[in-house]
């Protein structure tokens, strides 16, 4: 700014007070503000003019550090979301939004705070805007940027700015080096880890790693919080583009770090893009040690208890294994560290999707290994997401308040109609489906052959080792494991003493408690699973009396 930062403040505040207030500003913004930026804000608050008494309308290439009262028109090339942070000195919440402004001479970052950030949140890339009353300072990564003075504004403009807004050129993975900033990276997902959650200084964070590959190499990318959450919907083979990330040196070479300002695009439309093919859904019969970072689908045939051992450095490591088959062959799968924890939720017959796999020779032949860079997720059957049929047959359970509560082979649902029928009546309906409701266009009595109401609401109780696919059954057993695999889907492992079975439900259940399930059994190609339509906790005393009655030992 100038040789003596205090010179313009002399006679307004003391030098000690000046230094104290500057340091307070820097702390208040958690290191997001440089000393020059803090001095500019303090000058604005105290009415001190640092330079340039009149507003100056200039181009981006004319901007130099220390300039104030800048007016400039440009087109938004990129814009971030509004980010919240807590000021350390006051404990109050602040907001920041950044945008990249472009004109015919170059680009510059504009940082907007609090109310200015909220006001700019309606802007989009490609908008032409006028920035009024800004000052220039060194910001992130020591790059020149603009911030608004107290009376500064950013607003849309009708001015013509002849700058095409296009995606920045991406860097090839082989060209990445330590301490590169504002990097654009494009690649195909070769592996993605589970999202991990942890706390630090009383705040919760989420983190995930994915492995990105292009025609020149492969790199690890770390994603945080909202970006980490988005990886839950990623699959191997998806193309992603990151705009505005940076590099650092990791344990195994250069790694890429994202932040809240990074743009994260999935399967973008990029002309002329050429990327390698990832081995997705490899058949077990075709597996070889050449397969690295591949995905495979299979059904669990055997689950082994995990075990722990200690590395040479004294750290404890958990490892477990299971066996799968896919109709073409079978293979042992070794799960490392936190991946082994999923074993407690699995039963023979569970369908799995394994991503980020590596094939290697084990003691008993070829096997699959999955570590932190991989992901193990149950394959949710299509039946879980099947909507109520828009037309079909159902038995009336109850008629009340302009609606029919009905039961069918697809489960229980509601038909909205003014027509009333007695309980047990078989009806044929048609209408528009909304979740578990059908707004009926027609409802008529039917004499067709169909299971009775008792068979639909109280199907026969089956032992797990005796169930077969394609039936509506009642299963009672102890829930050994309940794992949320999707917001509306819980994976169950149920044990009734005769065997275990994998099931799926949407309602909350407690591990270690017994339930009676009504559901439809399905064939996953190797074994039988069930999709719950209704469940009730079992009262132990009542269940004991039921068994006594069933076997004629209670009068």
C-alpha cells in the first residue's frame, strides 16, 4: 500500500490502536483477510482516504494493489455459493461469496461479505455486472482481488462486455505439481471411498477421497462437506470436472484438494473429451490380476468374522473377508480397515456392488481386495422402489373419510374415492399414483380370483430356512443388524434360529430386537431376500402364548 501503513491514520488514532484494530480485523475473518485488506476496511470505517479521491472506471488490467473507489464492468465467469463462517473474536456468523469477473483485458476475483454476499447470490455465471466502490488488495494465494467498501455495490448491468464465458482449460494429471492453485481437472472416477465424519474444535466435518484418471495418469482428490456428500451418488466410470482446486504433496505424491469455492460437475458436456475406460461390472469368470480399480456385482455366499492385527509401526488394522458369486464364478473378497465393519450387516444372499476393487493372487488363488479407496454397498432391489400400480386389484381393509384403505400383493396403500365398500371386498381400481396414494378415476367391485383379506394382511408365518421367492409371507426374527443404505431404505439381517435372511424396509428398527415382518420374497439370482411391507415389534409374552396355541399346548 505504502511504506508506512499508519501514515494516513496519523491524527485519527494512535499507532498502537491502529495495529490493534488491524490485527482484530484479520482475526475476525479467520485468516481470510490480508493485512492490506484489513487496513482498507479500517480506513473505510474511520473515513480515512488512502488514495484516489474520485471513483475510477477502469479495466481489469489497470488494477493495482492499494487502489480504492474502483468502478468496473465485467462478466461473471464463475461464482461460488454463499459460505458461512464464525468470527473468532465475536462468535457471530459471517458470510462470504466470491466471483470471478472478466473483461476484454483479464480476470479478477471479487470477494463479497455478509449482506453483499446474500445480494449477489441471485447472480449467475454469464451475467454482466457493475462493481462500484471497490478496493484492490492481495487475497488468497497472494493474488490480486477486489472487495467492496462500506458503500460499494455489485449489480447487473446492460453494458456490452465482449467476453465469451467458457470453461477454463483443464490440466492433465501428469502435469500436476505441488502448490498449484486455481486448477481445473477433468477425469473419470476410478475409485471412491465412503464418506467419513469427524469432529474438530466442536465442529462436524465430512471427508471423502476419490481417484481420478485421465489418459496421462491417476490422482487422489479430497472432497469436504457438501462435495463429500455428492460422492454418494457417484459411480465408477462417471466423468467429473473440478474447477478451482489446488495441489499439495501427500504421502504417495501430489494430491488434489477441493474447498467450498471449488465447482464440482458430474458428467459435463465437453467437446472432444477423450478419457480411459474403467472396468465396470467385471464378471468373476473374466477376473485377472490385470484388473485394477474395477467394479463387480455379486451375491454373498459366505461371511467370515473380521480379525485385527498390528502393523510394524504399532497401529491396529482390521481385516475381514467374504465370498461372492455372480452366476459366472465365485471369488473371495478381502475388506480392509473400516470396510470390514460392514460384515456384521451381511448375510448369505445379500446382493452387493463392490467398487474400487483390486485383483491379486491370494493363498487360495485369485481374490479381490478393497481398501479405503473402495466402496461396498448393497444392491437395492428394484422391488424396493416399485410404485403402487396405477391400476389393479386390491382388498378393502377399511372405508373412511372419502378413502379406501386397501391391501394387495404389492402392499398396503390408500385409494382416494367417495365410493364405499365393506371390508374384505375385492375391487378393481385405476387412477393417478402419488406415493402410496391412488387418486381413483374408477373403482368397481370384482369377482376375480384373488387372495383373501386374511391372506394379504396375515400371511402364513414361515421359517427363514423354508421361504422361497415370489410369495407374500410373514417372517419373525431377531434383527441382528440394521444399516441405513439410503435415506428411505434400511438393510436388515434377520435371524429366526433356522437361518438368516437379508431384508429391506423403510421404517426404523432397533438392532437386537425381535420383529414380525410382512413382505414379499424375491430371488436375487443366488438366494432369497425380502422387501418389508409392514412390521411390528414382537411382545415376548404374547409370542409365547401364540406358539403354545399353535402347537396345541395352551387351552
